[in-house]
C-alpha cells in the first residue's frame, strides 16, 4: 500500500480530561491511534481535537504524544483519511477536510439504531438519539462485527455509502496503567473456597443490563449457596429506588440472604483486583465489548453468552438462566484446576484483537485501500 496519513477525531473536555476511563469508545480511539502508529505505511497519525480544551491531560501510562493531539486547522499536511470516532465532525470541518482531499470514514463502535430506539420511547425522550446532520459527509462507514446484523442496513440507507465490517481491536493499556493504584495484584488468584461474583453490565441500554446475570447468579446460588461469599451488582446503585428493579431484586433468594448487593460504578481493573473471583455478564445484540477482554486478560472466569467467544470463558445460552447457572457452577468448581489451559485460550483470543498485530494492521489498511 502507498504511504498515507490519518486523523482520528477525539474529544477533550474543558478540564483537559479525555474521559478515557469512561467508556470503550474513547479507549478505541487510543487503540486505533496505536494501530496506525505501528503501521509501516502510515507516515503520520494525529488525533483531531473537536473538544473544549486545547490542553489535554494524558493519564500516566497511556502512550499518546501530546503533540499528536491537534486542532484540524493546525494540521499542515494533507490527511489522506479522517476517521470520525471519538468526537463528531461538524459541517465546516467536513468541508475543509474534503477540500484538502481527505477521505472521510465514520467508525461505528456503538449501535446507534438501538440507542435511538431507546431514546425516542423514553419518557421524557432522551437527547442521545442519532441526528443525521452528517448524512452526506462520509465515503465509507466502518462497523464492528457485533453491530452488523442490526445496524448495517440502517446505516447504508441513511448515509448512502458502503458499510464495511472492521475487526474489533484492544490492548491492555488501561488495565496496566491502573496497576500502580492497586493494593493487590491484578489477575485471578486461585484458592478461595467461597467466591465473589461481579456483575459489571452498565445498565444504560437494553443491550447490556444486569437482569440475566442476576438471575444466573441466583439460580446458581439456590443450588449451592455454600460456594458464594458475595455477588456484587455494580453500576446499579442509581436503580435502588426504581419500582421495577427493587421488585425484581427483592424476589431473588441471594438478595434475601444478603449475598447479592447493589453497588456503584467502578473502574474495571480496580473492581476485578479487589472484589471479584468471576464475572457474569449478558448481552443482547452486542456480543463483543472490552469488558470481556479485560476479564480474560486477568484470567478471571468469564461467564457469558457471546456467540463470538464460544471457545473462551464459560459460555451459556442467551436468556437462559439455568444454562448460565450451570456455566457459573462449572467455573467455580473447575477454574483453579484448568487455569493454565484457560490462560492459554485467553491469550490466543487477545492476540487476535491486539491492535498493533500485523494482521490487524493489514486488515485496516485493506479497508483504507477500498475507499482510495
């Protein structure tokens, strides 16, 4: 491939914080930046700041050069490709990029159709439904595999440009950057007779709520309560006074026995290191997310229903609490003995999603070639 330059949009808050520990999308910006920085054909990659501050604060341990975070008006050389990922591109900027000869790509790391459905039926309606001021901006859309089935045709119809599947990429940067803050080592520690189970689903979209993980844990608890020290439902403290949630949780035996408790939000690495011996999760049309890789990197048992990861962790059938309970109990009984094999399968998966691997670089460059 010929040499090229890339710009990736990013948002910098007024405080200078880039919110890199707030969500996976912002972490994806860093992973993609590192991918192109490692690509031998890429002459330069910059992060295009469409935020509120010109003085970004880069967390310790995150390998982003401050000099690479720039306003688009400060870029002196042509950008062959501009990838809209971490912040929206406004019309004036889009026109400026196009006039300079850039190809524009919209990177869909989230599922806008589901979020928009949720937003318009909420009472009162939320403001996070998609708006299509950018419908004529792009030469192509990149979409990660878990959203292709529900979101691809939608975007093709709205944007009238090709939608290409792009592999999900990941790195352990954000786990490793937290190590200095941890009081105990990150990573699964075998030997506990009673296990602490973490539920980390965010409870902000129907795609990832704690309903099924809570049912899975309760079904397993009712079979073998002696195995459980605690079940922590994180990202749920704000739901305590919600009539549905309080009624739902109140019907669970593990809640009545004060084993399952509702907790606030945590940084993933901190929670896993200090409070978890296994993680139970559930998705609906969102079978890939960074939580899985974080858990697997630490060799914690991952009890999940992702059809993309049936060969790693402990898989159970979607919306089947009994299947989930069987997987959880199997993990609790067998994980310590199977830990070397588990680490090996996890490492194999994480190698496939490593952002700077030759395969990942080649796949992304092949997509660039398809649009110019």
